C-alpha cells in the first residue's frame, strides 16, 4: 500500500506488509509468531490474511534480494498522525516491474506520471537487479 502514498489510490483487496522476522524458530512456518499473536489478540484469519480493524492484512517475508534491500532502505513517514515506514518509490517501482502482474504494470505507468521519484536511483535498481529487458518490453525507451 506504499503506492497510495505516492500515487492516486486504486482498488485493492488487502494490505501487504513485508516483514523481517529475526530468530525464526520454525523454518517451515516462519510467520507462525504473527498468527499466534493474532489468535491471542482475537484477530480472525481468512486464509493467509489476518483481519485487522476490518482490513485483510497479508504478511510477507522479504522473498528475494530486491525486496530485502527495499525493506532495509525503507523511509519513515507520518500519516494520519502515526509514524510508520514504507518502501521508497524507487523500490516500489522496481518491485512492480519485477513482479510483472498486469495491475503492477498499470500502477507503474501511473508512478511515471504521478509520483515524485529519483529516476537515477530507479534505473540503477533496474540495472542492478537485471530488469532492463523487462523494462524495455513494457515501456520501451519511454521515461528513461
């Protein structure tokens, strides 16, 4: 949902939270402490989602090097008088490019138009994480 901080909101089903869990005791189910917490605090689950204040929330581990780096370089923001952390625009964009889902392609196109982002940093991520061909297939030489 970091994208909503950078571009006009679009419809989404859930809130995805990328988490780092240190001292993972159960390598087969590393998110079990989160589900245990939810159960102990009377938060219901629906599939992989925990329903928190009416919002389906999916917790995701950093699943590759790009996402791990994005998590390590998150930025602090204040929204609705709450301090929180989100991924920087450049990392969100690179992850959308890497994921390649149709909704991600549409949102990435909106980022190019609406978001304030560091083009040099974005294209450095594209290059470093071998996303040049993916970028060219979808966007050609536009925006670069």
